[in-house]
């Protein structure tokens, strides 16, 4: 009997070994790790350098796994070396020694955590007197005057990862690209903020299990490299603004900020919804985000007054929201088709379609038409030739040759578009999408007010009318306002619904 019990226990123990060992040995630690990317450093009162860096793809993959998925422990450290002015690096042999490497390491385990929050950007303070007590050529510690030191001196930094896999198995990466901290090293931070927008992957309204309040759970794509660099050089002070519009609201409203470093954001939105949600699955809402930073946080700017800088907005994610809040009865069917085709740009979603369309809105519409028809992604013009806009959709339309400026340096994004301007830009879009197509105007209808059409737009109007994209009223085209009264009344402007429907007709003809 006793032998039978022992045998049973042995079999059970063997079974446990069989099931546990493979899970613990799910993989082996890598022997190579890529160096940090997007390194940035900021001055912290002269005492320290605040160092921020991002994980490369191979480290991201490891950080994104659970311990069970990896099958081994790992701890993430970074060694940051620097030299002052034309001095030497501080690196020496004991940086590589498993017994002493931590003396020269920053701890990224609490910031570069991956997993649930999607945080692959890590930061920590390099304190000069603690880590490099022999170094004399450093700023005089003072929150108010330490930046003055950097106006005549520079520090060059480099970083490498030290990944501790246990049992004295420390894997060191190569050194990163160097970063120069100096009053003379100025990145084009305003252009960065004007150019790079976040991109939303998902946005879902949920009830928090503990508080029973509404939260929005967002996931974005990896932050653009240039924006990561600016955030790193600004002590990680960039945030991600979250904007929402619920059913019944005309405009989006700011509902809160999330950490820039997080690719996943969990945000309490009970103040916006006033806890008044009975069915989360049936809730109708839209979400978009943008980056924000106070110019003062980027020390090289030397800004002294608050000046908030914003990126362009991300794409809009919509759940159950109508594509527009108002439209003419005659336009409904064709607008519905345009929405089905994906031709309504984010800037016009949820808008009053009976209102006149602006140049900015039309540029966005034209870019969507181009991308949907050609299955190609447009790129914005660089450098930006305009001083009155940084909207990437405008710069894409300009790069494609669909739109032009109102002068060499202005676009006038809020100006309204006349019917002849609308026809001309849509004709340019068609020529861009279908190079070598038949754009003859033989057989085009003749409008009774054709003499009022500007010479530069006449052929485009005739072509658009020939293929049925635009139509007149009582034999007239009404190309533009020609009298003071007409200009005051908004005569001959193109409405949003007219522009969208014309875009839809071109799509159906050329797709």
C-alpha cells in the first residue's frame, strides 16, 4: 500500500516537472540587443542630466512579452556616457564588469515597461557628482543659472543598454547616436510639432470595473521618431490630448491628457459623460488625439512665457455617430454613398453639410479622393511653403498639384471656395489620378453665364460639366460672385455636400 502511494506521488511529481519545465524554458535570452534610439537629454538644475531614450524593435518585442511568454527574467538598465566640450568620454573597463556595471547605469525598469501600457520610452537622472565625482567641468548646480553654462559649453551624450538576464548574464548594446546638449544646438521644434500627428489604432468606451465610471481605452501607433526626440529633449514633458464628441454634441471637447510615452491610454471621461451611460455597447461617440507641449520645456528655445504647441490631430475613430449633422434632402443618397466609399475626410465628419466648404476642408477632401481612387498614400510638401497653415492634408494636396496657394507664402485655409475653384481643383485631381486620360472638352454644355467664368478655370469647368460631375441651374453655372451684393451673400460658393458629391462622382468614374 505504501509503495503504491509512493509510486503515485512519483508519477504526479514527474507530471508536474513535465508541465513546468518547458514553460520556464520557453526561450533563451538573446546575446545581442540593438542600441537605444531617439536619445535626448535635458539639463536639470546643473546637478543632473535627465536622459530619455526609446527601445529598438528587438527590445520592444521582449518588453511586450510577459514573464511566462519569455520564460526568463530581464531587467533593463542604460549606461549614459558624456564628454564636456572637447574632453574625453568617461567609459572604462569596469562599465563592462557584471560586478560593477550598475554603478554606471540608469534604472529604466519603472519607466520602460511595455506590456499593458505600451510604454517603450524610458527615462532617469544621471547625477554628475554621484556617478562622475572626478569630473570638474560640469555646470554649477543652480536651477536659475545652470542653463547659462550651456550657452558657452556643450555636453555630448551617448547611451547603451545593459540588459540583466540574471546569473551575471549582462548583454550590452552598442552605443546610440550622440546627442549634443547646448544652447547652440537647436532642433526645429515648431516644425516637428506642426508636421507629425499621432495615429489612433483603437478607441473604446468602457465601464471601469471598480469605479463603475466611463473610461476611454485608447491605443496609438508608435510615436513618430522626430516627436520622440523632441519629447526626450524636453524632459518627457509632452502629453497626448484626448478629444471626444458624443452623439448630440456639435463640437469635439477636450476630455483629458495622457502620458506621451504611453501607446495605450486609459482615461476617466466621467466628467464629460456625467456618468450617464446605461448601455456602453450602444453608446455613440468619436475620438481623436493630438500631442501638446509647453515651449518652455524645451530649454534650447529659451522661451520664458507659456506657449503651448500642438501637433495636427490624429485620425478620428467613430462608433455609431452619424457622418453629418445636417444635409439637404436632395443630397442624402449621394452623401451616403460617399461615406460608404470612405470619401468623407475626418475634418468634415459630423459637420453641417449645407454650409460652404473652406479651402482647408476641400484640400482634405481632395487628398482622400486621390488616396481612395489610386490606392496610394500622398506625402506632404516639405519644406512647408505657407506661413498660415501646417495642416499636412493641405501640404499633401499642394504636393500633388491639386491645390495652390493664394500667394507665394499663404494658403488662406479658412477662405471659402467658389464653384469655379472647386471645378478646377477637382479637374486637377482627376489629371493627377489618371495621367494620360481623355480630358477633352468637346461636347461640353454651354452655360449662359460662361463669360463670367475665369479664363484659368474655363477648360476645367467645361470638362467637369461634360462628364457630369458638375451641373448648372437654369442654364447657369454661377462660377463666382461678381457684384458686391453677391460677395456679401456668399453667392456661388460651393457647399460641403456639393463638393463631396462631386468627389464621389469622380471616384465612381475613375476607380
